[in-house]
C-alpha cells in the first residue's frame, strides 16, 4: 500500500501563467444529477465506473462534491445531519458516476432504520462492481474514527484506491492542521495492506477552497 500526503501548505506557489492555461478542466465540472436510490433495487444498472464519497454524517461529503463541481447546489448540503438520505448519482463529463452517499453514524434514527440503512451502505461499498475508488471525507478535527476505519480497511483490502479529504481545515490553525494530518498519517500506518491499494490524504476545506485542485488531480487519474 502507498500513502501519499498532499499538504497544500507545502506545495510550491504556482504563478506560471502558461502552466495555468494548460490546466485540464476539473473532472466534476458540468457534472449532472442522474438519479437517487434508497434501496438496492433502485441502483442504476451497472455500466459506467463509479467513485463514491463516503464518511460520517455531517462530515462534509455533499459540500466537497459541490466544491469540486464548482457549484453551490449540485449535491444537497445542510446543517441538519442526516440530510443526504439516499444514494445520489451524478454523471461527469466523461460518463463516469460520482456518488454522494448518506453519512454513517447519524444518531437520531431508530436502531432498526439505522441497521437497514447501514447494511445497504456497507453492501454498496463492498459489493458494487463498478465502484472503482472511494473518497473518504473526514472532519480534520475528528480524524479517522472507529466508523471510518472498517470502510477504509475493507476498501483498501480489495485493492482499490482511496482519497481521504481531511475537511473543514478552515476550522483549525496551521499548527493544529499539521498535528491533525500527522495523526491521520500515523493511523494509516496501522493498515498492513499489501498490494496495489493506495491512499492519498488531502487537507481540504469546501468553504476556504482548500485542497480542491489536489483532489481534482487524484480523481482525474482514477477516471482517465
Ligand atoms: N467550516 C466548514 N464547514 C463545512 C465544510 N464542509 C461542510 N461544512 C458544513 O458542514 C455541514 C454538513 O455539510 P454536508 O456537506 O451537508 O455534510 P454531509 O457529509 O453531506 O452530511 P450528510 O449528508 O448529512 O451525511 C454543513 O453545515 C456545511 O456547510 C468546510 O470545509 N468548512
Ligand atoms: Mg450529504
């Protein structure tokens, strides 16, 4: 397994205007909503490859999708946790799907609803054949939690790549961000996964527009 930490703070400033002109368009630019699924039978038939945004409830998945699409309301983001209540499919320019998953760990639903729902999510993440890569959105202040770890573990063991967006980094100062990223890196080293799986960590903020181009680059490579 390879671990790649991309810290925007350490990146050299890009001021070369010629380089700016050659930048490819962001992969999620012009993405459009296709359909939503609340149960397995409603999932679109497998065809195009998919990449999914997973993470705890309220972590910032829908906001990250909006930021990467350079749109304010493509995916529905909200202050109310548990807002995304179905698996939403968007289609990128090149035909691949971006999938906005409901968060896990949302406390205010009954145990039974939670179990049924978590089973659906788990099945989607582990069994969906066209799912080629995962974006794991984690609040940088909480790091990788016990709810994220099984998803990350299952995914990496299957040999598929993961991009971790350490989001809401606007809530921390530089020093706190460094500490949080170092801690995240330490917990990633616990994964003793052999083979080709790779995990990239990007310090991210949807509100402060941080880490967006670094995330674009990883996603563009996945769908190339
Ligand atoms: N400060 C800050 N707030 C953010 C950021 N990203 C998301 N938020 C806020 O966090 C809350 C949840 O954002 P969502 O994008 O709806 O989170 P989600 O993971 O899609 O939530 P569920 O669909 O309910 O699981 C909203 O109030 C957002 O405005 C960020 O980078 N910085
Ligand atoms: Mg959401």
